[in-house]
C-alpha cells in the first residue's frame, strides 16, 4: 500500500504529497507537527536552494524550509500518480 | 478604575501588534514577515471606565517547542495569569492557527478567540461559521479586522466580560485516549499537592507526561523564588522583557 511512499527529500520539485509518517523524535518532532507536518496533511515541494539544501515546502498555507536531516525522515505519498 | 491584564497570543503575522497598536495608540513594530515581535510590549488602553493592560506576546506556532519566544509566551500565560488571553487567529489560515488556540485553551479558560484578517478572508471567499466555532471551542469567538478597526469594540466587550468574571467560558476538554487519561488521573493529585491550584493541574500533568523539561525548570525556579523571597526581588515576579534568537 505504501510502496509509493517517498521521503520529502526525494520528492520532485513542484509535486504534492500526502504525509504518511514523521520519523523524527523529541523536540524536533513536536516542532514539525506544530508547523503542520502531520500525517494526512498535504505538502507541496516548492523549491530547492542552489546547493540542494534546504528545501522550501508549502504546508497549511505557509512556506517552510527544511534541511535534509529532517526532510529525509518525513514520508508521504505523491498525489496524482494513480494512473502512473 | 478596574485594571485588567490582557495577553495577545497567536501565530506569527496574525495581526497581534496591529491590534495592540490600534488599542493602545502605541507603535509596536508591524510588518509582513514572521517573528517581528521579539520583545514583549505592554501598553494601556482605557475603554468605558475600564483600563486594560495589553501585553503583546511574540508570535509562535506552538507553546511547546521550548524556543525562547515560545517559552516567553507560555510562561506569561501560566505564571503571570492574565485576566484574559486573546488568541488572535488568521482567518485565511485557520487550520494552522487552531493548533496554538487549542494549546491556550488547555492552559486557561479566560480566553477570547479573535479571528482577525476577516477582510482578507472575505476577499478569498472564505466564510466562517462563528456559531459552530463557539460551540466546538467552548469560548467566545469574534471576527475582526484589526487593520480596518472592524469588530474591535465587540472583541473588547467580550474581553471585559471574561476578565471581570461576568462571563466564564468552558473550553472544550481535549481527551487523549485511555492510557494517557489514566496517567493524567494518577498525576493530577500529585500535581495538586505539590503546586496547589495556582496552575491548571491537568495541563501541568500533560506537560510532565510529555517530558517538558523547560516547563519543569520554569516551575522549579518559581517555587524556589517563592520559598526564598529575600533572594532577590522576585517575590513579586515581574515579567521581564525577553529576546529571542
Ligand atoms: N488586511 C489585513 N491586514 C492585516 C490585518 N491585521 C494585520 N494586518 C497586516 O498583517 C501583517 C502582520 O501584522 P502584525 O500586527 O505585524 O502581526 P503580528 O501578529 O504582530 O506578527 P508577529 O509579531 O510576527 O507575531 C501586517 O502587514 C499588518 O498590516 C487585518 O485585519 N486585515
Ligand atoms: Mg507583532
């Protein structure tokens, strides 16, 4: 079922994902949840910085930049790929 | 003259300082980027024979991540115990904003929820069912536009009613499932015997279960200062200005 699941760090720029798992612990987990990185919520990959890190994501109507350290541990299923 | 202390809490960029300025005639920094208010500003306004001491808290998405601004906002609400807290929400981004609103509702029942930027929401075709909002949250809710001074009188009327005790809201209690509720039940009597009823017992129990070291440190410091009033002038605790980052 979650075979299409990818880490946010690997998702394509411009794509949208529905979050499935947040594999980060402690205070950072809390922070991510507070920012809207909640399973079931939709995230759009806005833009990578020239060096590839951090990446800007749009979540709950706000743009938030995450480093690979976090984005590689947040997983979601790309939207609009049912036919692919 | 009655004086009530009123805290303005909310996410960054929701118009807290705009509201603060329009009520107090002060010039707290406002602008269209996040995190402008890093100091906690205080200012007075007098309306209809009542004085309100307004406290403009830094904007935060949460009160639990233990950054300096979040701790400042949290400590103010818990330890300074304002007569009313206004939670300012962005009408165009309610889903995100409600996270903080629910956190504040767990800390105090003396709350008025203020949905700001209603003019922007109207432009976007967003309609907000205030009655459902009130029912679901259990506290007064008003829609305003701080920039255009719309709805501010109605807001301050509710604030006065809550601050004076004339209106006693009953925020909806969030429940956390059997296991956590059981542990809260075990902790609450201990919290009460250690702290009395000065602080919201259920909320403190929840923070302890969450392993909130920052809160624990703040609590210990307050208890210590209270036990030893001669060790400095903190017997009467003033809220210090707090910088972040
Ligand atoms: N259209 C509209 N804009 C508003 C309203 N209230 C505030 N603004 C604008 O929203 C922006 C942010 O307002 P601030 O008052 O600085 O927000 P804040 O909550 O104090 O922000 P932080 O200090 O970062 O937490 C400013 O550009 C304001 O002019 C409103 O009711 N309608
Ligand atoms: Mg401000």
